[in-house]
């Protein structure tokens, strides 16, 4: 890392690393048993899907406007701190909720909070040369994954200690600590770039920005239909305890971390296009394993494959979306990428909840695998050959 960034940036790298760790821990410490918790207060799986989908929906709504606003005013730090505050507020609302309306509101607030990831990625990537965009995003994604892995590994223990609600209050404390970690960051105001509709439209239709974003939709749909939604319900139905559910999700994120780490090491030597293709192979195989699972071992296999898929594919697609974009438009481009793929985070729990309620969880996984086979593997052919 030191070879890629000037020594004067080391302090900023450390501060951003601490803030990112605390922020993502706050967003994920309750996730392993969230769908099970929501199901205990819901009448059907479709209602569970609606609550879980709020996280992706509000990311899709806020991320592009947030990127545009940050480029416009030339500041990122205030928006990042506001995002951390929403993470803490959303967790408290879910912890205090007595029914579906409160859970829906709380999950929506955490979705708004996730919008700040746009600016964290851009701010962190700015500490590296432009040609290292994929490497920088891989390093930051590895930090993200490590924080989520640690956070999700303690969910079961927190539930045993204080019930489902304790993890939500722990999340709010972590969000406050993330805000404190951001205060010492001295942001150099970059040149403000008032956007025009023409500029935004031109950016949106750029092949190097749009194709990775659309592939991100497919990948996130699969991940949020399975790993962070109904894979845990399937495991619960097959006899898993809360501790096992916690292990299941943290293990998945551990594989994400390893994939991110591998991408940070090979980003300059391996074709990004081939890495994205490999990630969709893992997605299809992982969903297939969940679709045929008769016991917990095959569920673990599915989660391992889905973790590898996310670890390999996500940082590559994210880096590609801004690799050739000027610094003054990078927040807008990253906002576009994250807003578009957040559609998959919304549609995954929502549509899969409807399908699971109508035909069962495992047939839903089989259909999702077929969709990813066609759209994911087919879509990688649209990536620019130079990638």
C-alpha cells in the first residue's frame, strides 16, 4: 500500500480504514439473523422480503444524487458522517420496532446510510494513482469484508446474551465510533464540478461505466436473494441454531475477504473480464448447491461459493466503473454504479420473497441460478476487450 500511495497519505489511509471497519460492522452485526427475526414478526415470506428489500431500495435512490452532490460541492466528508449517523439511527429503530412498519423504516434508514459507501470508495481511491483503481477498490473491499466477517461472527453470541435486539444497539454504538474516527480526517476540497444533465447523461451511457453497473445488478440480486436473505431461512429450516447462522454468514464474508485480497494482488496481471466471468460461474454453482441442499453441509457449500463470487467479482466491477473516469466525475460515476447495483439488492429479497412464498425457497434458488447463468455469463461478453 505504501508503494502505491505517498507517505503523506498514510495517516488518511489509517483513519479511513478504521472508519470503514466500524461503519460496516455497524451495518452487519445484526444481519445473520435479521431475516429470521423479521420472519418472527411477519405473516409470510413476502413481508420478510419487503422489509429486507428496503436496504437496497434506498441505496438505489440516494447513491447517484449523493455522488452528484459531492462532486458539485467539492466535499465528501460531511456526507460520509451523515451516512454513519443514519446507520446508527436505523439500527435503533429496528431494535425498538414492534412490527413490520418499524422494521421497514429502520431497514430503509440503514439503506440510506449505505449511500455513503459511494464517497468512501472515491475518497479512498483518490489516495492511489488512477491506473490502480481496481487495486484500490479491492483493498477497500477487503477491509469492508474483514469488518463484516468479524461483526457477523458475534451475532449468535449477542443473541444468546441479550436477545435479537442487543445486536441492533451494538450497531448504533459502532456507528457513533465510526463518526468519531472520521472527525480527524482533513479533507482537501477538490474542485467542485457543477453537473449538467448532458454530462450526467453522457456518463451514464458510457460502456465502461454502464456494463460493470448492469453486471453488478445481476450479482447483487443473487447475493441478496440468498446469502443475506433466504439462505439463512433455509438453514434454519434444516435445523441450524442462531450460532450456526452467524457462522454461516461470517464464513461467507471470510471468503469474500480472501477473494478481495486475491484481487488486490493480481489486479495488474489478470484480465478483469476473466475475473468477472469466474465470479458468475461461482454464483451459478453456489445457487445450485442451495437449490439441491438436503442438509446443512450443502448450505455451507453454497455459501462458500457465493462468498468467492462476491470476493472476486465485486471489487473488479467497482474498479472498472471508475477506472477511465476523470477525478471530477468519479463520485458521480461511483454513485451510478452503486445506485444501479443496489437495484439488485432491492429486487433480490423482494422478488425472491414473492417466489419463495409461492413455490418454496429452494425452487426460487434454482430459478435465480438460471437467470444468473443467462444474464451474468452472457453479460460479461459486453465488457470492453481491453479490460
